[in-house]
C-alpha cells in the first residue's frame, strides 16, 4: 500500500529538506519507488539537495493546471533508480486549493510506494495545502526548547487533520545521544507525538549538501546516514533501532 508523508517543521533551519532528500534516497536504495514533492513554493531547494537542479523543468502546478502530464513532470534521479522529484513553482498560483494538492497526491500514490512532501517551515499556505492530503506527517525538530515549542504548535495544528504523526530529532550532538536514551519519554512528551528517529549532527551531511549529492551516494559511512536508513526502514514497517548507540 502506498504511503504519503508530509515532512514539516515549526521553524526554519531544522534540516527538513535535507531529511526529505536523505530519507527519499534511502527508501529508493531499499527498493522502494519514492517520489519527493517540493511544496516549499517560492523557496524551493529540494532539487538542490537531491542534485537534480538541472533536471526539474516542470513543477507540480503544471500538472494541476493541465499543462503537462504527471508522467512527464516527475523526473527520475540519474544515479538512484526509483527516486523521483516533482518540484515546486517559484510563486503561489491563484486558485490553488488543498483539493488540488490532494488529487495530485492521490495520483502520485498510484505509481509510487512513498510520496514525501517537503512542506515549508511554519504554518503558512504551503503547510495548509499539504496538511489535508497525506496519510501521515513527520515533524522535524532540534533539541533546543524553542524548536520543541514550535514543534508542539505544529502538532496541535496537524493532529485534527492527520491521524499518524511522528517526531524526528535532528542534528543532535553525539554527546546527547546517550542522554536521550535515558530521557526518551520526556523527549516524546515534550513534542506530544512518538519518536520516529534521531539523526546525529554529522559533518558528512554538510559535505553532501555542499556537493549537491544525496547523502546515500556521497558518503558510505557516517552516523547520520545510518540514522536515515533506519528511519526509512521504520517507515516501511521494519523493526530497527530507534536511536544510535
């Protein structure tokens, strides 16, 4: 059964787009057909994170408004079979509604095992467009109190619309990983939803972003790469460790 996932955050700078690109890449590497949709209208950069900025020509509004067939608009990654991108427009078109986005996601689920939607940070128009179109949502946060407070607000907004919500703690300092082992319940209760995974702070993520290459291709080692693979496996329903050791 196909699954659609909104990836969001209460504030910018949590690594939401990097997370979408990395998990989408890992899902494809694990044999799934994964489509990453950039919903960050006007500030799109998922194509850069995936190393596909020269390939994405049509955006999702071209499909919605009938200028291009869905099959032509989605672009497959040149080096990762099964990984596809559908990019965002530079401006929010007039008349775009949540119903349009829901129909687009429903169409995408016909061809893909996972549809990951990179939502804009905060609770604005792009967030609202995607919130009612997905099966589940992942809220990406960091460990500082302000990020967790913003994550709480996002959860409060999402909970009436989406039944399955997850929290991912991103860019966690390695020295805090062991502490999170002993305080996992507190971390979950703070944001108000179950923890899907913990991604350590890792220089390889920054290097991959600078190279414009998905982490799964750029670096074969690194704690973050293992964490992203574990998150992808958990989304697939596999029983794997929640935290790095």
